[in-house]
């Protein structure tokens, strides 16, 4: 009996597809440039290898059995996957990465990130897509090649964004702080400065306090904090007082929701809460520590220089060179009000 692994070749799958599409061995033979007897012999060899009858011999037409239909269905899928692999290998040979991983700091604009993703996916699909708010556009490369790059996004918080990059879990990090230790081989560029404001709900007991809030008053209130996602680096804590009750949440939008419900107080990105402040759903309070702002950067691994980077990463870096894109990542936090 022929070895099934050697018998189940791409040529055998193409032959099965041709016979099923044309409805006869003779028509399939003409399409494939072979004589019908050669196809008949090949089908018998395949049936022996699989120990299954693939065609109903009692019919004048080439009728598939249930086993033959299963082989045809799976065979067509395998042929498509093989073609996709060949295309992906060709694209990688042209300089496009197989996968690009990006860490996005939790406080950045989600709509803008996905406008950039849409533009990149448009480049992959050969469509002209413009990310209106971010100013990014998908334009085919000069040689006409398109990326076969799989995009992998993840959200990180505080030191976790930097850790994801320095531990090589991602290729690009958006929104890192610039004062963390650089082990070398990492390039940073300014993204922008984000202002934070101290907020409470209108029904929170601090809402009616007129004077600036000092530490003695704040320490008696529950703070809402977002957990740092760092696992190896020392996690960062910002704005918390020793002995203060803390509600820890997984991301900034959960922190916003908790503060809107009066479950605590804390600093939030001003662009994110601006519509809530204007609508009266939040009250901005001043503290004796004052408002704070954070300088954010984007960073990537560049041990061998920018010219050696993959073309997908180069595309993202080109978009980030635009002041409009960088400003949108800081400022554009569209979302429904309560």
C-alpha cells in the first residue's frame, strides 16, 4: 500500500479539485494536460494509500463519495493555505515582517490607534484608507508589494509599556515614559505631553470643598488607581498617599467609571475627561500638589539602525513622524457621555 503522506501531495489535491469541478476524468485530464488513464491510475493509488473509496464507480459521472467530498473540502483548504504561506514567504523576503507587535499605553486615544490600524490593514489589502483624525494613509510601496504582516496589539500601563519593549515582547511601544532605565538598543522619540486633572463625581463629599485639597484631607478618601502591568520591573505608583484606601482597577476607562460613580477620586487624563467636565458629570478639584502632566514617548528596538528595520515597523514610524498623528494620540478620546 502506498505511503499516505507521499500519496497526499499538492498535485493529487489539484487533480481531485479538477475532477470534481469538471465532472469527469476526461475533462479533468484535458484541463491538466494528461491522459485519462493517468488520472485513473493516480486516483486508485490515492485510494489505496488512504484506504478509502473516493469516487462512486457505479455512476457514469465522476461522483464523489462521502470520503472523497471530505478530502476535496480539506484539500482545497490546504491548497489555499499553501498558497498563502508562499505569498507570506515572498512578502517577508521583500522586507515585510511576519508579525508586528505593538504595546499601547492605556491612556492614549483608542480611536486614533484604530484609525492607524485601519490604514495599515488597508495597505495590506491594497485599499487606499486614510485615517482622518490621525493623518495616516495606506499607500502601496514603490515596488507594488503589500505586507502580509500580522498585527498584534496589547494594552499596558505605566512601567508595563516599557517592560514589554525592553523584554522584546513587542516591536513598538506607544506612550512610554522617558525617565526609565534604557538598557541600550532602544530609540525614543517624543509623542507629546498629557495633562492630568484631579476629579470627583458631583455627589462625592469632596465636590463641595472650595479650597485646594491638601494631603490631610485626601488621605481620608478612597483613591482609584490603575494597576501597573509590569511583571519584572518595579511597578510605578502615582499620586497615592501612605495609608490611603485604594480601589485598584485594570485600565483607565474603568478608573473613569469608578470616579463617575463616586467610588473614589483621582487624577485622569484631561483630554479623556474634558467632555464629562463640560457636561457636569465630573467636578475638577485643585490640590495643594497641583495638577500634573506627563511627557510621553514612542520607542522601538533599533540595535542595527533604522535602515535594517522591517517595512511594517518603518510604516508605523513614518506615521508617528506626523505632528497631527502624535497630537491625535494624546487628544482624541471620543466616547459617549453618561
